[in-house]
């Protein structure tokens, strides 16, 4: 099992060369609705509100973790950042430039790469490993000899000996080896931001720990910024500088790792943390921290989307949509009731509207 440390396992200052932290990428009002099949003509038009107005920033040199239940919009947000799907509304700013306007998509996509959960489906089964890694540089005009040489260098950097692995095909590798290849492929264009969408969730724990340490080393050596999506809160705590909690297409809470794990202010975040496996039997409980299923994203409840499952909900919670407001210098929560994790037995504190 991965050991949890209070400080990150790497020595990389947030911000370039130890300077003040600046946003590398900013998402403003991102919205993506997917139409429901069979609706529209002669029927009320229905949509799945996958991402419904999301605002956040990722600072240079940091790792931002994204957590939440399945269906909360984590992967859709990642694909919006990658521009694999086009947002219905909102904009992306990368290093101060508007993506698709002042910053062409071709330039943007060289600087943002992604590692997916399924290591096998991510690779072309007809290409050798070196061809897969060299493919993107060749598309962007890198001569084939230089592209192959870069592929061999990256294979060595992720712990795979080029003489053994460069000529193999994906089906000849284990899951951990394939994911190392995917990481090398993501680095082939020398990106500044790497999106990791459940990149280690399908791996055995021993292999997972090795890949996580590899990611930390690569981040330090190449000066990378990560968006790290995971269901495993222990891994998120180990890897991330800040954490963003999503619920039903919206940001419920965002803040530093210490603030989220030690003094969360949103009831949903507290429920997620209460679901973490406990090694100490005295800390375990048979009662689930959260009951019921998330509401239908086609027809979300009015007001706060979590109020139907919230212990602290009051009448105002079903009437008013809470904004994402600062509750401390390093923490913001979208809750009309600011609830410290240690204060579950106390009455919640009403935040100013």
C-alpha cells in the first residue's frame, strides 16, 4: 500500500523556478451538455448536464487532483481541457492566451497531453512501441530519425530498455509496461501540462506505486504540471498539491491538500473522506458515510445539487444555487453551510450569501 506523507515526495516549487505561482491554464464557465437519444422532435428536448459551469485554475508546477463519484464530470472536464470535445460554453486560457482564438489549437495540443485509464485501448495494436511514441512528433514535422531517437530516449526514461521493448507490440507487454509507454508517448511532444485520467487505477498496487514514483520523478525532471483524476483518495493525497471535488457536473470544493483532507468545508467532501479505508479497526464504522444515489443529471434538483443527500440541508438549500466562494485563503466551497469536518456533531455555520 502506498505510504502517505505530509509533504510531497518531490522537491518542485509551484511556479517557475521558485517564482510566484501563476495559472498555467484557467477554465472559465466550462459547460457541456449531451443530448439524450430519442428526445427533441415531438418530445421535450433533454440533455445530460455532464459539466455545468465549471471554473478552476491549475498553477504552473502543481498537481491538481480531481475526485468525485462516477458520473460527476471528471473525465468530461479532462476531455474539454484536451479539446477532444468542444464546450457548449466557456473558455480556456493557457498561459494567458485564449485557446482557439489567440492560441491556435495545433500549438495548444502540443503543450497539453493526456494519459488514459485503459492502457491497451490507448495504443494502436498495429504499431510497434517505438512507432507509437514517435507518431506524434512525426505528425508535427520532426524527421523520422530524430523522432525514433526521441522515442528510445523516453523509453529509457520511463524504465523500459529500448533494445528489448522498442520493436514489440502492445499485446506483448504487461499493463504496467503499456502504461509506461503511454506516459512516454505523452511526453514525446515536450508538453507543459499532462492530464492523468485514472492512469494507475487498473494497475496492481506494487506496480501502481512504481508508476506514481515515476510520475513524480518526471514532473521534477521535466518541470511538468499535472491534472490528476482518481477515485483513490490515498493516491490523491500522496500525489497532489491541491484537490478539486466535483459533484453532478459542478465544483463542490477546491483547496490545498491539507485544507481538503484536514478541514474540509463541504458535506459531500466530508462524506468522500469518511469512505476512505481505515487501517485502524477502531476507526471503522459499519454505517455508510453517504446514503442514496446521485440525482439524475438529466433533471438535477433545484438549488444545491447535493441537498437531497445532505445531513445539514435546510430550506434555503433547495431554493438557491450556492456559488463557489472562498472560506479561507486556500479553500473555496460551493455550500450555503460551511461545515468543518471535525464539527459534524455541531450545527453548521451559515455562510454569507
